[in-house]
C-alpha cells in the first residue's frame, strides 16, 4: 500500500473528490500505523477498521499533526519505491 504509485492514486482521488465525496480507506491499510499519517496527509478523512483496531487508530490519530502528515505525504510521494516510503515513515513516526 505504501508504494508511491498507489499513493499518487490516493492523492488524485482525494483531490478530485475534495468537497464533494468523502474518501475512505478500509481494512488493514486503514489500521496500519505506518500508513495512517500518510493517508491523512493525502486527504483521506474516513477510516474503516476492525473493531479491535479502533482504540489504537483513534489514539494514533489524536497524536498526529495534519500539517506534518501533509509534509510526510509529500515526501512519500517523491520516494522511489515502497521500501523507501516505509523507511521514511518509520523514521518519522515514533
């Protein structure tokens, strides 16, 4: 999921839907602690996760700064591959 090509598709979807249609991500991607700040930075505002993951996701969202998520998403979009994105996000999310 953290492949720059996939992230560009999510970014384009969020940009095209802005103000008209809510964009959501569901499943394991929405609950992935590494993916979450990038998804928020790209404009995703609706997350659907398994009930057991709700407390963890809510807690993480409360710790994130949206401007920092946007900056992280921009850097992730510029990365060369998914390994680089994971490394970037791992170093940013602590």
